[in-house]
DNA sequence: AAAATTATTTAGGCATTCCTAATTTTTTGC
DNA sequence: GCAAAAAATTAGGAATGCCTAAATAATTTT
C-alpha cells in the first residue's frame, strides 16, 4: 500500500495527529506555524495528501485536515519512532530529556523497523517517553489515556504529573525547575478561574504561583479511580 | 563555511572518497554505478560541486572528479558517521556485520555531532568498523594504513585479514563462510598469476581455491615489520 | 449588515535532483 | 590511423516541496 512517504509528508501527518489528539484543530495556519512553512505550502500539501491513493487526510477547503485511517497509521508509526528514540537517547546515550527532541525529529524518518524493534526490546517496551507521552504500540495503537490539563484542576485537588505538551527545551527546563516532571505529585492550592493563574505545591516544596503558560503545558492524572 | 550539505551531496563526496582511496578513479560511470543514478546526473552534480563556494571537487571534463580539501573533510565526516554507526549497531544493538550497511547509510546523514561523540565514547573510540575499515578521527584525519589486496600476495606468504572492500551482505556472508573475517590469519599457498585464482588456507582450515571475485575484496596486512 | 480583519487558497516561480534522448569526446581494436 | 564502441556531456523535462503576491472566503467588529 504505502510505498514510501517522504520526510515532509511524515512531518505533516505527525503534526496533524498531535494537533488533533490534544483536542485541537489541524487548521492551515496551525500546521504552517508548527511546521515552519508558509500557509500556502500547507494548502498545497493537504490537497495532495487528500488526493493520493490511498488518501492520507480528509480535507475540505477552509476547514483544515483530519487523518484517514491510513494517515493515522502512518502518523502513529512516525510517532512511535520519535518517542522510542527519545527514550533510547535518554536511557542508553545519556541525553537530557530537554535535548532529545531535535535528534529524534531527524532520526524518526530513517530508522528501519528492525532498528525500532531492537531499541524497543532493549528498553523493555516502554509505555511512555521521557516527557511522559504515550508510545504507540508496535501494532500502531495509541494506548488510552485519561490525563487532563493541570489548569483544569480546581483548588484543593491533587494529581500526578503525567506528561508535558511541549518538547521545547526552554519550556521543559522551566517545568523541571518547578519540579514538574513526570511522576511528581502536585496539589492545586488555588485556581483563579478569573485570570487562569494557579498556586500549586509540588511534592513538599514551597507553594508557587504559575500562569497558564506553564499550567497549560502539563497534563496530570487525578489519583481517584474511574 | 559549509552551511549544510544535502544527503545527495554527502553521498557523492563519500563515494568519490572511497573510489579514490583504494587507488581507483572517480569516473562519471563509476560514480553513476555506485550511486545508482544515470551518468548524466553525475556530470551535472560534479559540475555543481566544482562551482559552489567553497568548491568541493575538482572536475575536468571527461576526467572524473577529485576532492578538494573541503570536499575531503566533508567526506571524512560522513565516513566517520557511517563507520561509527556500523560499529555501534553491531556492538550495542546486536546487528550482524553484514546487515549494518543500509541502516548506517540512512543514519549517517542525520546524526548530530553530539550523537557522534556519544557513540564514539561509548564504543571506546574504536579505530576500525566491523568490516575492518579505518574510522576517520574526530579531527577528520584518516589514520594511515598499509594493507594490501589478498590477491597481491605471492604463493607462500602469510598475512592477517584487515578489512573487506565490499559492504554487500551476500559478499560478506560468502567471505565469512570462508573464515575471511578481520583478524583471521591467511596463507596463500598458490597464486596463479595466470588467471588470478588463489589457493589459500585460513587459520587451520582446509585449503580452498578462490577467484578474484573473492580475493579482490579482502585487504590483508603482512606480518613482517616495515 | 456592512466594513474591516484574518484565514485560506490560487497562481506563478524557484531550487534540487533526478531522468531520457541526442550529441560529442575519448578509447579501443584492427 | 581510422572506424567502431564506449564514455561522457549537453539539452530539455519531470517531481517535490518550498516561496511570494494576489485573490477569495470566513470571521470579527462596529
């Protein structure tokens, strides 16, 4: 079926997937900004991805793109490569978690299935990457998740940090300096519905005030059952 | 100086280097055949590589190409990546020596200097790759070598197998089945100057007859001093 | 609801790297 | 040394994936 997808196409699919996954819209401008290309280039590529065989996206003018089943599988394959690579770079080559993104972005397009399997095995088939993001399975299924944005918690609620939305090194270092790393326990002391600022306590640190630039980057899982 | 070289250019430079290194000519047709492109494409690329700033090759019509200093440095960088990667794939990921070439050919163009340094360190800064080829140093110097073709030995001479010219899996498996792997000791019992066939003995195996298709793939180092 | 703003698409181009076909140059064999 | 064969080059073109500028569609403001 899919002969071979170019690096560029893989990047488009991956970006459409991640934009859509966190409840967003894969609009022309959102894609253009994430991919660092002009909006006109995105339009052209979406038209192409919708018209090839098999179609990889569903595209209607002025309404952005959705992945088809084939497109989603291709996206999950790239995402699996990316997240396994990030994990591998941290675990086996000693990279810091804020430095792996760029390297993984280049490697993800060129590793073989054999390479993927070998690192997955060596890592013990991890479920999450260093930023806490779920790694699609080798059968290209994205495991279920019920994490929510830290900013959605109300005052008094506690939760465990699960994953970071951003892969940006500066953002990640800021989160780390606040103790906001996967696995950390966080309590929201105050959530100002008004301006979106929170007062949080991470583990047994001093409480700190954070704004949405921080709290909208952190996904947590509340400790109660379903 | 060198902003960024495309994968395609890196492949041309690497191929010119290796063709030239073993005493060959980097002719248009040799390059075309090695790179899997039409001769006309090679001519076009060589003209381009000779006219960019800084020039990466010296090119005169109908005389093939030679690397400039800048071109050689770029070639050694790619070659270092390739050979370190091959070593890493074998040592750290359990690949067999005849399976690493394709993977390294794709990875060599995308790994960072950081990645290069990390695997070099983890491997203990190896001097040779799994096929016995010398790995350029981090300062982009190719270590000296005085290996010669197995086919150049005369009857009665002994030597140690140093490296294989080919990276082709089938060829490598054939050599391995004869015991011709780096480090193996080989004695030439007979070298027929007439048809180029040899009779050799590897370690304490049974003597076997080989033809130039084999003996021209194997470089050895004679055990006497300089 | 019309005007202004923003988002998106269309149109036309450019760089890269490959191709085939035709031509020219070099090498080979007699 | 000359004709045939082989090698290399030129010419013209295609696919990718990006760009800018202009046109159109959608959304927001007033």
